[in-house]
C-alpha cells in the first residue's frame, strides 16, 4: 500500500464532530487540499494525545476504511488497526454511534449500497475492510447488503488505477462449497425466501463476485462458532489465544472437533491479513 491520505469529503461541515461523506464521484483539488490538512491534524493530534492513548501505535502512513465500524466485529477491527498505526475511517450509516476516541480515527457517514459514495471513498484510502451484512429487497441473496457491496466494489475498483484492496468478512457456510453443497451440508434449514437463506447465500454471491473479478480482494471466513460474541453484543472483547490456524479448503477444527475462534482473534486475523497479504485474491478461514 502506498499510503494515501484520508480524504474527508464534506457536504456542509462536520456534525457533532462527525463527517458526512458526500455522494460525489469527483474529488476536486480543494477537497484534496482539505484532505491533506485534515490528515496532518490527525497526525498532530496523535502526538499530542500520546499520554492518554498510549495503547495506540505511531501512525504507519497507511489509511483504511472500515464498513461496519459501529458493529460488534467491525469495532474490534477498528481497534486492532488503530493499535497498529493505521489511519482509520470508520464508516457507518449511523456515524454518531461511533464513539471511538483515538488518534487517527474519524467517523464517516456512508452506506455500502450507495455506489456513488463508494467511488469517492475508494479514492482516499489504501484498503477497505467490509464487516457488514444484512438482508435486502425480497429476501434474495443477490440483494443482501454484503452481496451488493461486493458487486459495487468490483464494479468501481475494476476501472480504478492504483485501486485499494478489499477485505470482506464472509460466511462460514461458504466453506462447504457451492450453493448445492451448502444446502446439503448446512447444519440447519434455511428456506428460500427467508431472511436466513438470503443472508447465508448472499455470502456465496459475494464470494463468487470476487472470484470472477480482477481486483485485489480477500474474503476471510469466520468459524461456525465465534467465542465471546453474539449478534446482539460482545461478551468478551479481549480474550486472545495468541495464535490461530488458517485454511483455504475446509473449516479449521481443533482436537475436540470444535470449529471456533474468539472474536478478538478474528479481528487480529483480519488485520494480520491487511498487514501481510498472505491470501490475496483468495478466500480463507481461521480457527484454533
């Protein structure tokens, strides 16, 4: 990554300290100047706040956007990235919910299904992490937030010079194989037309979209069991086993037959991949 400066494209100024991403595909010279100035302020803030934020590393000159930064897993990814010195744009449809107080962090309003805003944002960062999922119109896999987001990313980045890399959190059931294999091996029923079916198979649509593309992408697939996490809350944000295993072929199972990882280690694995790019243009999974 070449260390783009974070571009904050503001329609009418910050609202309560939160910037609203403009829905404009063109980055003007004035906006580039504002971007550079604002990033300089971020770096200055980083040094002046070092005593209060000692756990965060010095800026490493690289910038990322995290979609789903206000979510349970996305929030831990933001924290892990900040600890390694990344400048982070936390992207959320509700940026006021982002209460991170750290050098190098900015909350931005954005929507993964809004293609125009993605064009603008993609020009300002070195990498994009997607930790978002959700159903869409008609409870179809193709209309889920994660599938539409993948389609938009491929469409936008395919024509962009020096495009950022994309890392997306996928779904465990995609490790079973294609759609037919998923249906055959799924541990529970998900009737077509149901929200659950849309969510699960939307991850398959997203993966197939990336596989057919020529952009730089990685899909990281969580295990079936994410420890310390539920869809409604993070019960244990801190526990880490200090190591994990990876696979590109099948779910990772421990000596007790468990396929699991603590949510903190899932965040660590995501940022490890950001650092190391071991699985460029591949899907991989993690576990103990």
